């Protein structure tokens, strides 16, 4: 790809490609996306994955597109249609791991299980052979079920129920294999291969090895050699040994194509500037958008409510620390032990020693104290120093062990330091996103990937400062509101955000809901009822009951304090599910929800439209997650990966069908089209000031010729009597709103009389 051929998108639209929505189906949707104003189509992973996989992140082969998703023919058809329509193509790739749930489907894994360290693919996997006495530990056996393992010599296989594993050549017993099938509970302590987080069926690959990189990117290279694809989204770069080097290798492979990284940045953390990437996939932008639309006045009363429901004051940072420590001592303890073994080897070479248990204890504490997902030494050394300082304060009894560990973990070339960096992100993700987010329900619209729920709101000035910095440093990074990984769809969050403006009414309604449909843990009850409120309407979709039951099960088991995936508490779960049933069976519960919905519906829609226009027009490349041009009321996955009715959306866009979210579609289409057709209007960032009694209720900025105007805190605005004398100080010229076609002099009472948002350009 030459410099002249390289492209950067003005916007993207994410499609979830699956066996039920193939590349051929996606190709047929492209004309609608073009009409919507989209610039590039953005596809979920395409490489061959586990049979029936709905998401594609469990890749089993790197040399072809998944036949179930349309295969090479499907990608060629989609790419050709995209080229015909002038659209670019962005594809999600998964370099960190492969799916090994079905060993016979992954030829590399099968070969390694069959031949052990003699396999030509042994180096591709991150296995600590010594820790397994030369064997890979595979935790698949159920409790007291060892007798189900059978050797089928005639087929050259070992079988456990419907799972198949290879027999090594010339062998006939389990003891002779290069792997050991063990009880599933052994994974926490004894696992000796690196995984994706704590998923035993996703084995990590060593793309830091040039040969492994080449072999795992053979099909991706073809995409660029043949001009089928224009850019890539890199899944979970924090799992890689050396993300910077990987991105450099990827740039060389693709000719410097547009690349994004799924990187979670903690508040105040910056993406390394020397990475070969256009930026992150946008969770940092999402956090800013949600918080500038959140009323800071709601923080104190909602905190008091949370403390009352929990029976004690909730310390978010203590909760995070303790849950991360539980992860390091539990489901990821095998990773801690592997780092410990690496440390022991280094100390042995240096002729030093330390108590092994103390080293493991200290490493687990450092992981619990690590303030961001990971460091990239020498980048991020200050985060490692913060972790040591916090760990010393937390566990002064380990002071001498920290003295031993500090130089080892600061040495960027040491194996323990590199392994520690790969592990800290796992602990953060499992301890925060997949646990702590479900144990604090103060305002759950803030419990989102990439966000810190303890940061309740930001002011307009802080928002402008963050966007000015974004324009300067990462103008081509992605902006998102909803993804396949968000905990709540954008319009669920927009509805919940209203509660910050209605804390008193919310508290009274919640108390009544908890009285009518009691659950054993009222704090969790708050999280559950916020999800119900976010996804519910009086004429809700018929599948909502099933979806809410699915959400309730996942939420309470991820919280892990009353029930878990591995040891469910039937009595507790039954009570929670009974509360979900009450949504549909109790007239009294319905009455409370109808009253709540009547209060929040209008301001929630204002929040939704504000968030959408902000997301499409702030610095960066806006992504529209599939279907979210209409109301996006999905909950956590797999709910947010449901099929989308594109025919209906195309009909609404064409004006032949109606939808109560038609205004959102209009805002989305108008803003995307303006960005695509007039990119010169979106090249800078300047705040636009408002004056008057309601000036605090608007956020406005000039992108270099296009001015965004969005209402914030709509409940407070209405209570104050509306816009009154409030006006924008517009730059010189005659301005009109492309959403309504109306001219404006900046007076908000007139400008925002039709919609709570406006998008201005100069006339002519």
C-alpha cells in the first residue's frame, strides 16, 4: 500500500459477522450504510473460528476466512461492493490468542498436543513446560468424572465425553501423552499455558516471535496485498509481550495502514505516542461524553442511597483493590505462580534468594495495587513505582521481598518484568470490569468499560480541555458509544443518567420496587432495577423478559459475592429472578415503572441525542455500533450482539416506515453525511461560549466550520424555566442548523425549539 493509497476513515459502522449474518449479508447492507452517511464498514473478526462461534474471537486457523462467515468469496464480495460505493473496510483481528475448546479444529494446538515440544508449532504457544513436568495441563475434567476418559487407540485419540485429544505416535496410555487432562478446578493453580484472561479455552500465542507473527498473519497479509481491506482494529494488545513491536511489525506488513488498538486507558493515562496506531477504539471518549451529560448535583444523594442499601460506606478504590487481589489469589493465581517461577530463575542466576511464598504474595499485591492496565517499560515506569509504593503501604510485612523484587520488575529486559506486564491487565479486567462493576450501583451508567465509576461527572470546561487535547494528539482515534463489549447500550446509559437529576424520585421508586419485589441484597437490587429501567418501556419488546433474566444471571454471578458461576446459590438466584418476573406479572411493579418512565423518557431522549451528536462530531473517527442509529437498549453481551433489522432501518431512513427513534436516525445520518462530504469543517476544536441564565445547560464547540450544540442536564433546564435569554456567541457569519434547515442568531430558545441538539454550518 502506497502513501497515496492509505486512507483514514471519516466514520465507521460496526457489523457483527456471524454464521447467521455472513459477509454476503453484510455486503447487502452496504448501500444502506452509504445512505446513512457512513464512510467505512467495520467488521468483527473474520478468520476461521470455533464451530458455531457467534463472535469470532476464538480463532482456530490463521490462513483463511471462516467458511461459516462467508469465506474468501464473501470477503471478496463485500470488498467489491464497498469499493463500488466508495466505502473503506476495517477488520477486527485477534493476535493474542486462539480457540482450543475443540482441539481437532485448531491444527497447531492439535499438533502440539500430539507431539509436545517436538511439534513445529510448539514455539507458537506460551507454555511453561517445566511446570507441567513436560506436559500441558488441560483442566477439563468434571468433579469425580475421571472414569469418563477413554483411550481409543484405533482412532489415535483420547476421548472425554464429546471432547477429542490426539494420541502421541507409538503410545497407548494417558501417562505417555504430552498433555495431562485434569480437574477443571486445577486451572487456578496448576495451569501452565497463558490464556486470554481466565478463559481456559483461549490459549495465548507468541506473536513476538517473528516466525509466529508471519504464520499468524498470512491471511491478513493477503487482504492488504490484494487490496481487500483498508485498516485493522487490534483486539487486546495488552496481552502481547511487546505491543509496540507488534504494531511496528503490523505497520510493515500492511504498508502503514490505518490501525486502532483496543486499549483501555485509566483517567489521566496517555497512550504511548511511539505506537504505530491512530489511537484507541474509543472507550476514553465514551467516558467523557457520558460524564459531561451527568449532573454533579446527584453525586451526594446517590452516594448516600448506595451506602444505605449496602449498609456501609462504599470505598470504590478499596473495592477494586480487594477484588483484584481476590483474582490474583484465585482464578489467575496460576499466572502469579508463573511470574514467581520466573523471579526464582533470575534470583538463582544472581545468586540471590527469597521465600517463594512471600514472592508470590508480593507479586499478587503488586498486581492488586497496579493503577493502570499495564506498563510498557521503559514507558509507564511511574505506574510500577506507584504500585510498589501502594503495595509497601498495604503490606509492610513484605518490605524485604519488595526490596528483592523492585530491581527485577524494573528491568525491562527481564522475563519476570515482561510476564508481569502481560498479567496486570488480566487482573485489572477481571477484578474491575467483570466484578467490581457489578458490586457498586450508585449510578450504573458510569460502570462502563474504560471508565472509573468513582468519577461522577465532569464540567463543560474540563470536557473542552479533553477534546482540545484529543484534537492535538489523537485526531484519528475512534469514538464510540456502544460496542460488542459495553456493559450497557448507549440509550440504556442515557436513561440511567437522568437519575442523577432525579435522585429523590429514584430513591422513593427504588424503595417501593424493593418492597414489592424484594431481593436478598438491596444494593444489587439497585443495579438490577437500573438495568430494567434502562431497557424497559411500557410497550417493550416481547423478548425483554428473557433478556433481563439473562442479564440478572450474568450480573449476580459476575459480582461473585452472593453466587458464582461455579457454585450458584439457588435460593439467592431464585429471589433475583422472581424480581425480574415481577416486572411482567405485577401490576404494582408496572405502575412504579410507568411512573418512572414518564419522568425520565423525555430527558433520556435528550441525553441520547446529545450523546450521539457529540460522539459523531468531537475529534476522532466516530463509530456507529450496529443498529444504534435507532434506540440501542441492549445490556451486556451476548445481549448486545443480537441480530439487527436493517430493512426496517433502511425503510425509516427512506421515510416509508415509522419509528419512535426516527429523530436519532435523522441526527445520525445528517451528522455522518456532513463529516463524510465536508471533512474540511472538522479539522480543529474551539469551545463556543454561551451566556445567559441557562448557560450551564449547553455544550457547544466549533470544529472548524461545523458547530455542535447539545443540551445537557435537561431536567434542571426544564425546572429553571427553559433557555430564556441564553445564547451562543457564534463566530462571524450567517449560521443555520442542518438538522432543521433553520437560520439562527444563537438564541437557544429558538435554535433548540425542535430538537435538543443542533449542528450549525455557515449559509452558502
